C-alpha cells in the first residue's frame, strides 16, 4: 500500500485496488447515455399526474414506472458521487456529480404529486386497493407511513416547489466538500527527522496516530489552522445549511428542525434527549480514560493530538487480506452464508476502493444502489484502525446487500438510525473474537486502543456534536445571529466539559472542530452514531452469549430494510431504543475497556 509520505495520484492506483466502477457503467460514455435515458423518462411520471385514483391498476403502473426511473437515476447518481469521492480533483467527475444532483432534483419535483394524490384518495380506498391488486401489496408500510405524516404533506404545488429546492440546498454541502477536499491547502507535518509528511484529508487520521509527538502536533496544528483560516466561509456555509433545515421544517409545519428530522423515521425526540442526558451523566468515565491515557504516554498534560497517539509499544501491521480474514472469523456467529458473501465481495468483486490517493475524500463510507454492489470507499493504512473501519463499513454493505436481496425498491433504503447499528455490531463481534484469539498483552493494548478510538468518535465526539448541533439550530430558530467566533466558542466549551482537567483543548483549534465534520450538513445525523453503537453492543452481546435465535433475529433486522420503522426493526432484533438501557449498557462496555487498559498499562510498568 502507499505510505502517507507517498500518496499516489488517482491514475497511479492499481485497478485491483479500485472499486469496480465498470460493473455499474462500463465507461463514462455509458454513464452519459444512462443519464440521458433517465432524464428522458421524467415526462412519463407527469403523465400519471391527476390519474393515480383512476384504478388500482393505474396506481400500480405508476409505482412500477416510478421504481424503474428512480433505480435508473439512482445508479447514475451513485456512480457520479462515488467517482467524485475517490478523486474530487477530477473535473469530469465533479461535473457528473452536478448533473446527477440536478437530475435527482428534477425527479423529486416530477414525482411530487404522488403523495398528495394518495392522501386525497383516503386510507380506506387505498387499503381496499392494496388488498385487491397484488402489485400494490408492497405499498402497505409506505401508506401507513404516509398517513402518519399526513399533517406535514403540503399541496401538490408546494410539494413540487420543495422537491425542486432540493438541488440548490444540496449544493451547500457540495461547496463544503469542494473547499475542504480540493481547494483547502495544508502545510505538511514536520517530525524531528525533517521528513515532510503530506497532510491531506486521506492522511490526517494516520498522521494523528504517528508515534512521534512533533509529527502529530504539527499535523494537528496545520490541519486545524487551515480550517481556522477559512472559519468565516465555513461558518457561513454551515449556517446556510442549518437555515435550510429550519426552512424545510417550517415549510412542512414541524415545531422544530429536530422534530422534523426525527419524525421522518418515527423516532421519538425522547430518544435524542435520553442519549444526551445519559452521555452527560457518564462524562466522568471519559475523564478516567484521559487519565489512563496520559499515564500510558508518560506526559504531564494531554493535548488533542495525543488522543490517537499509540499506547501499545508494538502496533500490529494488518494488511488488507489479513483484515478480511479476521473480519470473516469474527462474523462467524452470523453463519457461513454471511461470511461467504462478505469474502467474495471484498476479495473478488472489488467492493472496496482501498487505499488513499490525491484528491480522495477523507474517511470511509459504504454506498450503492439496489442492482449494484454495496461499495466501500476507504483510505486503508494497514493497521488495526483501518481493519476496524473496514469491518464497520462492511456492516453497512452487508446490511445493504441483505436488504436489496429481500426487499423491493420501495424499502431498499433503510434509515440512518438502524444503519449505524449494523456497522458497530460488526466491530463489536470482530473485537470480541480478537480479544479471545490473541492474549498477548501488547496486542490487547493495541486492540483496546483501537476500540477506545472508535468509542471516542462515536460515544464522545458524536454526542458532543449533537449537543452543538441542537444548540445552533435552536439559536437560528429563535432568530438569533450566529458567527464563526460564537460557534467556535461553544464548541470549545462542550469539549472542555468532556476533557476535564487531564487534557488541554488547544483552544481555537478545538473550537473549529465542527467545521471538520461534514455530517453536520445532514440534519441530526450525528446522534445516531451514538444510539447505533449502543444498540449494536446490546445486540452483539446477545449473539456472543449464544442466546436462542439471537443471530437469526439480528439477520431478520438486516433483511427488513426500510419495510419497518427503525424502532420496530430494532425491537425485531431484540433491543428497545425508547429506553436508555442500551446506552447505559454500552457505557458499561466502555468502562470495562478503561478498567482493562488500566490493568495492562500498570502491569507493563511493573
């Protein structure tokens, strides 16, 4: 793999290390043809306007037509965004992404009449038609959900306008991505050796885990300072996105942007507030962890660039194929078929765009569409963190695979609320397997360190961002002005509360943290990481304890896709997120990791 000091240009990346783009469209020219074909079909939807109530057969014909067009447009949209994410310096890919976003905006506008017409038909008529026309059977949950949301569905004219507004509002997030991945300059990190280490969105995570403190410090400072140099632009952009959230919430007659975001998936607001309150209650557990980490590193005071510093004296090298083996072994309790599909996808079908390259966006994600593979964009670095991230994204991909295999297109997109359960579940099982398989103290320290880094992201950063996000939206909803300095100041206060006395937050650089998370452009997304990891550990424990039907029930949730409300899907698997029990349970897991790490560090120093 390429090292952080030798990041390849996209054209230099071996085909076997790239995602299997040709399985979606053989060439960019084929994509253009598919784009044109999907665009040409939009008038077919308009032909149904005003006629959905003509007969059950007419409604079924519309659903079949809409499904075909949405799938075609979905493939076009996915391909363009995947290509852009893997090389955002590619002007052609950026143009394709813009085209695809526009197509989807026009598609949403062209189909906006359907929900108002279905509502006008009435629940009794639709239930009768669903019972009489087999092609409408798949509509039942959709209709249930539609009438649940009836008070927030506007007239056909307003719905068409809101659908058309999706494209310009979506451009706000794209502007942020272009600024950060293409135009934002980063000074290289400078370790004592004098070697210049390039700081990019694809290398920053690895650099913050560098064994040399000066390398970590300079990477952290140069990365954060670039964001600080553009804080006004970044703040203006995020404020615009949040104002968009508030606008859409008000346009659909919700009391707040939080209510609007949660109502979509029928998640009670209490779930959000329970998470925040439980997190605040357990902040002392994090203070304990910082104390153990400071002692292990042998420093007087921790800084943010020490959070990811290696504690283990030997960091395991985990090449990509080794990672697949470990993940496969860890997921064994879910059965041979689950493991077979996972291995074939990663080793033969090229689901994963594996290594960093210039212009590739940071982090990792799973993305695809019914009819494609469930692809993964990664920045793999041959370490435990990369292995765990791969396990995480494979949780998403296997969730998608099983959903697409078992659900019609109507229910092929499961909610964000359950998505983060599948990903964290995989990590929990793989860690449990590796803790049993390798008792070596240094390996266990490294494994716990990886786990704590993941918990830090999901159970520290994300709840903190959720608190920030709520407060910023509330200020906008109250008509208060927001500035970059005000946003930075509140972000810093929230982090200081979580850091306690063990960690110096490095003021302004921690304050700008909000700008480094594109998740904030997705209305109330971040809290679902914390609820997801909570449900995941509760369910994983049942599987590890070999409770009767635990694995079967979990797989049933994955196969359900969007055919159930997320709270109900998780109940099917065996956990009720309307209570704080799963969050409390997972803080217990976190505390046990801290206890074990403290024991291992103390034993190492004897």
